[in-house]
């Protein structure tokens, strides 16, 4: 992917995870995720775009403070992308690292790693 494509992918990924409206979220994520995407986190495997969007909706319902952000660029390598971000929650800030495997220009697999922020600081 070109630097511009990575920038657009990042903006769409972040906007999709922050979108509370289901139809808008589905449209955003559908631009960059394959319909049959598989997402892996430490507890669960989500199969398909609908399951991921359901999960994002649950995050917003359970934690009104949920907000995903990053000043870091996405890093592309062959058909993969690595991305470091932060997630603000009502319990504090989490560091995140997302690793995408792409097929036909869309994310076919998403590996999501989370770790609580080690440094106490202000919440953005």
C-alpha cells in the first residue's frame, strides 16, 4: 500500500471503531474489511464484519467513554499492516497494536493486542 492508502486505511479504521451509529459503522468498516474478516483477540474470535460491528457496538454501550485514537502512522509490509494506537475507557487507557493481513486490498484477518497503559497521565 502507498503512504496515502495507509493513511486512508488508518482514518477509516479509527472512524469505524469510534462510530456509534450501526449503519455508518458498517459502511466505514466495509470499506477496509472483507465481509468474511476474522478478528482475533485474547479472549474471542469474531467471524465476519457483522460480528466485529456487533462487538464495537457493545463496547460503546458498555463504556460510554470508549474512544480509539492514535498519532502513529500505519506500517505496511507486503500484504500486512501493523498499527499502534490507544483506547480510552472509563477504567483508563489501553495501548493497542492491531495487525492486519490483507487479501485483495481489504483486511481478511485482524489480530488485536491490548495492554493497560503503564504510565499514569492525563486522558485525552
